[in-house]
């Protein structure tokens, strides 16, 4: 039932910035956690960042250690949209990025409701 549409992907120079957007429909966005996964060629899909519907004891956001201080996740419940601001892009950030909607399990436990990951949005990093 959950439908997610990512946008904003594209080539960015190393050291540059890019913002991804994801708009959700068919679910209860404001009651769910949201997050971003990514998968590079030959690598496992990994959770990059997540944002919860409420504040937990450790805060309402999660960031993979490799992106801390460089990426920022935010959400606008009025627009059913989650964003990922990516600054200081590195070659290791090149991947296909996937937006996910999760049951409200906490920012570090972002598990997709949908069984289909979809196509994601490709974000290469130029050298």
C-alpha cells in the first residue's frame, strides 16, 4: 500500500552538496519512521539515516558513522516528505539511494514496510 517517490538524484562533484526528496502516499506517514538506505555496486544495502516520529532517549535521528556531520535528514509531515541533505560528498557516497517508510520502532531500527525496494535514485560522485 505504501508508495514512495524519490527525487533529486544526480551527479555531484566530490565535496559538493545535493538534497534528495521522497514523497509518500498510501500509508500513515506522520505515524511512521522514515529513512534512507543506499547500495553501491557489489556492496550490501545499508541504512544511511533515519528520522522517527517521536523523540527517543538517544534522539529522533540516526546516522551511519561514515556520514555523521555531512548528511542531515529531515521531514515535513504536512507534505508527507522526507529529505536527505548531503554535504561534503565523498566518492564512497556514490550509490543508489532508497527511501523507506518504517513502523515506528525508533531511529536506529528503520525497517521498510514495503516488500519492494523500488528503483531508488542514483547518486554518483564525480572525481
